[in-house]
C-alpha cells in the first residue's frame, strides 16, 4: 500500500516519484506536512488523514505523495514533537488507513525521507509501507551521463564535444544530481571569463540586443542566416571558445570537497612579495616533483600559492592513484608505502637544497611526523622492515605494544630508524639529480602562482629530468647490518620515540 524513497538531499527522490506517476499514467496528489498537522483541537490530524484517504478512494487510481515523511511520521515517543497525544493518534489513523478493513485498491502512499530510522517501525511492516527504494549518489558513469544530458540543454552544441566529460565526472564525485546540472553552465562561464574583452563595446551590443530582442520573432532567430550573423558577432567580440579554452578550465577545476585549505587569517599578509612566496613555493614544488618522479604513484593535479590562508599558502592537489601498478590494486602494498615514505621527505629535502642555511621552516613538520608513523607501522605491524623480518609486534586494536624487553625494543627502533633514513636518502638523491627541474618549477610557480600537471610534465621534459623506474624498493637498496652501534649512539629515549608513533 505504500512506498518509501530514501536518499540524501538532491539525489532525485521527488523526480523519481514524478517519473513513476508519469510511467504509470496515474495522477499524483502532493500533500504538504502542514496540511496534516494538528489544529486547534485534539484529533484534528487523525481527521485530516481520514479525509485525505477518503478523497483519494473517490479519485482512484491515484498516488498520494508526501515529502520529508519523517517530519510528521516519526517514531512515537522518541522525539519531542512525537510525544504528544495527537501525534500518536495521527500514526494510529495512518496505520488503519494503510491496512484497515476498508480496501485501498487504486490508492498508493508514496513518501520520501532522508533518514529511515526516524520513521515509526510500525509503518514499515509488511502490507504497509514495505517497499523501500534507496537512492545513492551517482557513480562516475552515471555522473558522466547526467553531465552530458545537462550540457545538451544549456551549452552550445559545438562546445559539448570539446569537454572531456569523463574527467569532469571524476572531479565532481561529491556533487548530487541537482548540483551536477549546473556544472556545464559554470564551465562555459569560466571559459568566457578568461577572454579579454572591450567592456564598452560589449555593453553597447548588449543594449542593442535588449532593445530589439522583442521585435525579432522566434522563428527568425532559428534561421541559418541569423545564426551565422550571431557567430560573426561572437568572433568580432573575441568570445569564440576553443577546445583548448575548455580543457584549461577542466584542468583547473578544484575537486569538490577534496581540498582542505589552511586556517584563514583575519588580516591576510600584506607583504605578498617574492621573498614571502619563496619558502612556500619550495614546499609545494618539492612535494609535487617527488610525486611526479616516483613510478606508479599518486597523480599531481595542481599546485598553487594562496595568499589568504595560513597553513595553505602553498597548496598541492594530489589524487591517490587508483592502481599503484601492482596486483593489490587500491590496497596499500609494500611498494606503495615505501614510495609514500619517500614522498614525505620531498618538501623537507627541497628546503635543504634551495633555502639558505638557517632559513629552514616548519612547513614540513607534519610530513616528517607522517613518515615516522609509516616507517613504524611497516616494521612493527606489517613485518616490512629492512631485514624482511616476518615478526609482528603490534596490533591496531591492542591497547599497547607487545612487551619485548629492552633489547628487542632497541632492535625494533633501529629497524624503524634505518628505513626512515633510507627513504630520506632516496628522496635526497632523487631531488639532487633533478635540481634543475626543481628550481624551474619554483621559478614558474613564483611567476604564475599556479601550475598544472601538464606544466610539470613540460618542465620535466625540457630539463631532461630523470624519473625512477619499477621495481622500486627501499629495502633492497641497503643490506648493511641493522643495529650498527644503534644502542651506543641513540639509547632508550630514541627507541621509544619511534615505537610510540604506531599508537
């Protein structure tokens, strides 16, 4: 007798209900929550439900459609607004109408909700509203179809094929269908903004169009002669969009919800000079270059400088690779973790190479901490130490690490420290061999304040940069004994500092 459509805001719940009614060729009556709410006297809401279903039976076949059903059909006695006596009477009357003595042939109650748990369980039992449709966010293929259909209704036909809709779909993973419809218009508008225009001339033409648009009939606007005249005018104003224009806009798109900027300052720095930018440009360039040089690693999308935030003055957008070139797929394999460990030292080594002595900053501190955490997990949780030991000394769900005694704690800390410094040495070697590329990236970033992956690839090719090749393993690069006087040089404090990183 009833259907529940469950999904987040903007996933198309109302559109699905309208589509079902249109496909069934049945009238749909939309009921607002306010129309069923209690009035001045007790029992009025139950009376409203009786009148609603009686009218629906007279008009059958019909679909009764209610949006946000949980607002007035919530669990009895659980929430403040459901503890009232009138609400209980409302639910009871609704249950009677759904599976009572009177037949409901031709009457279907269809409702939408965001949270199924907030609806009274009695309404969801068999024979009542037991048909539940769950609408998820669209997949990448579905987003691509939505974008293509929306583009046909809003963009010029000539421009639709210029856009790589698959790439746009990848960058709009968190958008809902209702928001995806606005993306094609936004892309076209962003491409127009990059054009240099004579504002006075453009406003003159706009005033002419506003004056004479009502005088030109619609059938005349659709003729070939008028369309050709429109194209000539667009070319004259310099507003013609090319495939390159739209590709640049797509490349510079910020993936929605995937970039976290730093803490915004109330008073942004006023002295946004080359000297102020330089350390942040070095930080961003070091991260981006080391990711670009590592084989089958995460993809660098953009790097840019942002003057209106604190920790995010130098920004990089790096997308995790869907396949790291191994049979493990998206699982963090040993090879991927070792590459990630080397990546963590990119900005730190770049600062050592390019910043004057004593001018190093704390921009890389979080990455060094992350490197220590990765190295510790590899050794004591996964058994991926430099000596390929299979022993595991820590479990993620345990309260504390396994008690090993002082000697074994020192030995584990020695392994962690060794693989930590092996990754540092590898990162330093990679950036020293590509120092010219690093300096060029910093120079262009200071000049343009934003670089894309294409720019990085071009700089790497022009400067004859050297990429790393597969197989890429740190543990095979150094076969020296693990301890190497570790006990005498570091002592207990250093060992515990490394081992506690796993917790």
